[in-house]
């Protein structure tokens, strides 16, 4: 597609990507954020977040620092 940057199909577990909303409807966001997560049941799921969703989740984490996850040594090495 013209003007749309190439987005890797598989960004890797836990890597947040901003991707264009290719088939945007009127009033929809021009892009969204995509992340692949592994759930407690072992299944992999893709989450799609708008800017508003992402800001709300970040604010929730800021308000509850005791519930956030500290990155491990290996997380920081990636």
C-alpha cells in the first residue's frame, strides 16, 4: 500500500507497535497499538489499543505501582 510503512507481522511477545488503521471508518483512529501477550492459560493473544486505551492503562499503572511488574535483567537486555 502506498504511504504505509512496512510493519513486521510478528513483532515479538510483549513488543508494543503502532500500526496504521488500514480500513478506518469515519471517526476512527488513524492508527492503533498492537501487542502480543501470553495469557495465564498459555494462549497467545493480540491486543489492539487506541491512544486513549493506552493512556488509560498507563495512568492505571501509575496509580497502582505496587501492582506493576519490574523488568528482569533479561527483559532489559532485549
